[in-house]
C-alpha cells in the first residue's frame, strides 16, 4: 500500500473540499446558481455537474487503485508529484476566483488540466495498465481539460476576467 499517495490525496482532498465549500457552498442560491457559472443556463450547469460527479468518481477509483497497486513505469513513478500538482492547482482556482486574481484563475485551471493529462498519461504508460484507471482519468480529463481549462476559461476571459457578484 502506498501510504504517501493516500496521505497526499486525503490531505489535499480535504483542503480542496473545505475551500470549495467556503467559496461555493455558502452562496445563498446554491451551487447551480453561483455567479461563477458566468451566466450559463441552469440546464447546462446541471449537465456539467453530472460530468463533475463522474470525474470525481473516476479520480477516486483511479487513485484508489494506485494506492494499492502503484504505477511501476513511465511518468507514474512520480505519482506523488502528479497528484500534488493536480490537487494544489485545483485548490488554487477557487481562492484566486474569490480574491479576483484573474491571471491566477486562468493559470490554475490550465495547471489542473496539465496535471490531469499527466495522470492519464501515467495510466497508459504503466507496465500493466488497468482499463478502469484509464477510464477514470479520461472522465476526469473531460471536465478539467475541456470544461474547465477550455470552455470555462473562454467564458471567463470574455467576461474580462471577472465573475459577477452574487
């Protein structure tokens, strides 16, 4: 068992959860109506939330598998760094958003996407790749790369790097 990976994931994951709750959970209208959705319709936001749930499950299943059977080849041998990169950049995004640091908002989503791409690469480079680990990271990448780094960043940049106040 890779207790370091488990510790990094639980520790940073809890920090991420607390920060997301602090930034998004206290919004009076709820998560789906939070101004950070930048005017997207409720139906689109609900669809994206479903993708977020699948991404979270994919991450947990994939990393959970690696806690018991860590990658032994390729970039996956640097698993602690990859998970830390992914989670620290994910933690940075809501903080930068809350404090209106536009360049860091964009950069943190790009770095989160890069981290998830590297995790996907690690899943296929492993000596014995497991289909469910690959699928889990594909689901994660749909959200972190396509939805967050591309789609959301495009909306944010068009909004001059500002989120309407709630």
